[in-house]
C-alpha cells in the first residue's frame, strides 16, 4: 500500500485502526462511548525515521498526532518520538 503523502524528517504516516463497536459480551457501543484507537498501521515513513518501517503496527500518544484526509482515506501524521511501541 502506498500513501499519497510523503512524510518529511522523522514523521510517520499511518492509518488508525477502527475502534471496536461491539464488546466481548456482544453489546454494541454508541460512537461517543467507543474508545478512540491508539494503534495504527504505518503506510509511509520519513527519511530520518530510524526504528519504524512501512507495515509496522504502532501504538502512539493520543494527542500528538495530526489528522489528514486525502480523498476518502484518513491518515495520521506522528513524529517517531511519539510512537510508544510496535505491536507484533
């Protein structure tokens, strides 16, 4: 998958994963009760990013990202220093 955005420096472009709309017990959650996703799949990395690569699933800080919509797709821009972990 290629992103229509090319990040600069140590920025990362990712697509946030969808919040779960149903609990483990089968109850459906309204939009305002759903937890905001804090995991995303990396679709592009800037040339200065050292530890993150395309395809990684990341956990990132909640309020440090920038939301961008290109066409029908939503992306987030995150600095590499705001990535807390990768998910295996």
